[in-house]
């Protein structure tokens, strides 16, 4: 097992005069699939950004790294200019080496790119322009770039929102593979059926920690009806 454990103690976040998160405590077990769930506007993405060191906060966040301290991040969606003359291969070359993609790909980078493309099922499209890809293919490309540095912590910010059923199955297989390799997966997810099927643990967030623990002990029918029927706006 190479994925880190994450310990969050008394995490609070305030933006201006607006409290976003309050006195949060939870633990992400090493090598687990841990899902953040809760209503829109509850603070899931803000919690994730605090863990990644992207937002000022109070409290303590400790990541128990092993030798590999690399994070792979897959966002919900990014807009790509359809006329950009950039192929899949060019894009992955840019993110995997510190030299221009139009020169050449280092041998070490090519091995990593080949492996990532094979994992996400895009090997036969490596010379396709990014603008020609479907939404699901673009998401698989983002997963490929997250895998290239061989991370021990995979962070997923609702990457399946725009995927069809086939695309979702591909992502599920990729996530399971990361779990099987001992990596830690931190995942914001609204699909409760998927959460029940795949997650080891969950933390239910609505400005604070509503509940946290193993899926089978935490995600009750009352929890689903109560937390997820709430209408909330603002930042997730």
C-alpha cells in the first residue's frame, strides 16, 4: 500500500464574513476510496481545496505520506478550444516533460504516456486533435494526465457528471484499478448508488461534518432522505 492517510482536525473556513466550513473532523484511511457527499453548496469542493492547500483555513490537516508524495487530480470539466492545433500526444507530452511538445518526447515520458493512454483506452486516438474529442473522451484524457506522474493520491472532483453510462463504467474501472494498487482515492460524488458500490468510507458534508465512517454504517436511508433532499445554493 502506497497511498497516504489524511487526518483533518477542527477544519474551519471563512471567506469574508461568510462561514463556509465549521469545526470539521474526519480521517481518510490509507489506500481507501473515500467519497465526499452532501447537498450542493455544502462545502465539499472547499474541503477538497483546503486539503490540497489551495484555500486559507484554520485547524490542522495532516497527510501521512509514504515515499510517493504525488497527487493526481481529475476535475469535473475543463473547456478546451476546439480549434487549438494540439493532439492528445502533444497535450500529454506538455504535462509530462519540461520541454516543448513540438521538439521531441523524452523516452521516459513516452513510456508514461503510452501506459496512461492504454489505461484510459485512448491509444488509438493519440494523434487526434483535442477539439475533435467527445466529452467522455476529454474526461478520459484528463484522467490520463492525472496518471502520468504515478500518483499515490488520486483526487476526483465529480469527473463523471457529463459521462454516459459507458464512459462511467470506464472511469469506475480506472478508479478500482487505483484502489487495487493501494493508492488513496478522494472523490466528490453525487451518485449514491455508485458510492455504495465503490466507496470504502464517506464523509457527509453540509458546512460541517454530518457523518463520517464506513459506507455500510453511515449511508442510511434516513441519511439519504435528509441530507440529499435539502435545497442549497452557493459554492459546493
